[in-house]
């Protein structure tokens, strides 16, 4: 692979970070690290009307949570800054002027009212080859008229002058040869009236200035490719243009089309990496982190949306992903998002993570239920006992809280129909016979012996015993639970439950 690999993730600070955006960052990161290159975060904040306070910090937090720390960013600047487009504003106008001077772009003085009138007149109006000569721009005005308008500081935009009857082609690293008919592309705005560039001009100027070698972005940007290819050519930088890779879309699970926040709301799962709080509306949109996903699992599942290493392996650490990653294994087709599969990844990561590795997360989950565990050794034992039953980190709450506090309620409906005075008597006697230091096997033996003596089948007593200790029909082996709780706690819970069952 070539030297000086430099890739960039360039989000706009306009709100929550969609999982598709995180996957774009991930593929950039994996490619950079695989090839000993640099991963750069550039904030594309040229559209000041859509800028949202706090969004940049949120993006940085998301990347850090995922373990995708940039080598260069606004927070960790390198030699190619500044890393916010708004701070590079002065660098763009000269290139817009250069394009006008060379005849590849032009000034457009049309007012909003004039443009709206034209749109009303032509419902599918596009400002381009067929309409540009009907408009008020430097192609239809005399040079003196243009000079006068510029001298009077009349608002204008700069538009690219798309050529007619040309085919623009490039070699996409994922899709192969991609070609465009320039007659189907309109004259996009390059420089806005406020002096800020649009994405089209900024992305080219910045990629050149930052010496970006490879550009990964979502396939929704493919229609913009001919504009960018021509700008690289018109500015005389064609030889330095990065290699392009347009990533497949992440699709909604129940149909075609790109997965959106609306789909997540409709189907009951997040599409943002972390919870986003909109400062304008106060709306909270839940993220994968807050739902209880481990960052390792989130990164793992994203990598598998549109990529695989050619084997049946599905569980990868970040280092293993770096080692295995290749562009050739990225699919051209979109990948449907499956939330059940996403939870499976998280379950596998929880299951395969040590109790010590889960301790802080589980402690935080229990703290939300006002449970503080002083006995750290007990906590580690409990985590190992219940982690196979947890899909999300939050599942450790119901799956382990009963080890540290009495059940708040009992699933009495599951016990009541077959509850009897004889069963209550059995449990009272069993409670009195429990001695400290019994292991699970010994306690189970005593339980079954007493059941036989009393004329019960052990199976009909196991469910009431579990509900006495746990509150419901869940948890690991009931005698494992009892041994960890200890004789005194088990006796106390049996007494409390009998009272509840008899009520």
C-alpha cells in the first residue's frame, strides 16, 4: 500500500450521529490503521443555518466512546489545520474566483424571489445548461454590468458551469468504473452569498489542503461525484485527487431505503451512537450507549454491515478488525439493519467479557436502582453467574439486583393456583434446616430429600422457591442463587414470601 495514507471523517455538526456515520468513520479508521496512516476528523460547518451548538462535542464523544480517536482533529490539531471549515473561510473564495476567471464557474445574481418565480413557472426547474442563459448571471450580463454589481456589493453566489455532452468517469474502490452524463447535472452553487463555500467546493479544497489520499463516504454522495471530479480537474489538481470509495447504505430492516431516525422510532430501536439532546427543542433521542450496548459490540456490528473477512467469523475486536480489513471485502449492496442481530452481538460481547471488565458498567446499572455493592468479590461472582442471560447492560439490573436487596414484588400469579398449606409447611421446615456453608449440590440434595419425605415432586416446589428468592421466573440455578444469598437471607426471604403467598 502507498505511503502517506491520510483519510478523513467529515461530519456536519447538525445533530445526533447516525450509525451510518459512525460506520463511515470506522471504515476510514480501519483503513488508516491497517496501512499505518492517519485518521482525521474535520468538522464541516459551512452551513451556518443548520449548525447546532454542542453537536461537535457530541461527535467527538461518540468517536471516543467507540475507541476511534482521530490522529488529527480540532481537539488534537496537527500540521494541516484548522480542522473546522468555518475557520478556513478565507481560503475558499480565491478558488471560486479562480474558477470564474478560467470560465469554469460564474457569478449568479438571481434573487430568492426571481428563483422562486422561475420554479413556479417551471415545476422541475434546474439551474443548468438549459436555463442558465435565462437567468441574471455573469454569462448573460455584460462585463461592465457584472463589475457594477460587484462594486455595489450586490449579493451573489458562484455556480459551477457544468459542461455539455461530456462523460465524467472515475474508478471507485468498491464499485469499479462509475460514469456520469454531465447533461444530467445542474450548475451547483460553490460559494454562497455569505461567502461560505458549499460542501462541493469545500470538500475539494480541504481534501487538497489536508493531503487526503483516500475518501470514504456514503453512496448517497455518488450524484455529487461528477461536480467534485470536475473541480479537481478545473483547479489543476487532478493528479492529487484522492481515491474514492462510496460505501453501501445501511437499509431499514423492513423494506428498501436508507435507515432513518424515523424508522428507529417506528420500530423501537436507536439509530444514534449516543443519546442526543436537541438544544432547540429539548427532545431526547436515545442512543446505543444509553440503551446498554458495549462500545466493542457496537463497533463490531457496524463493521459487519456491508463487510466481512471472507470467513464465518462474526466476533472481532477492534485490533482484529484492523488486521482483517480490506476494501475488496466491502459489499456494493446495501445492508439491512437487524436490531435482534445487533443485540446478539452485544450478548456475545457481554458473555465473553470478564466479570472484572464488566464491573464498572454493572455497578453503574445497579446504582440507578439505588444499590451500592460493598462486597466486590460477591459482585464479580454474581456477574459471572448472570452475564449469559444479559443482552443489554441494563439487563444486569433485574438479573442481579435480587442478590443485594429483597424482591420488591412477587410473581404471585405463577404460584397462587397451586399454592397450599402443605407447601407452606414444607418451606418452613426447609428454611429451619438450612445451615451455613452448604454448597449448591448439598442444598439441592436436602431440598429433594425433604420433598420426597413430604410426598411432593421436587419440580412442583422449584418454581415457588425461585420466586421466593428472586421475585419472578428468571435467573440462574436456584440453588446457586441460594448459596450466594446465604442461609440467613434465604430464611428471611422464605418467611416474607410465605406471608405474601398466603395473603
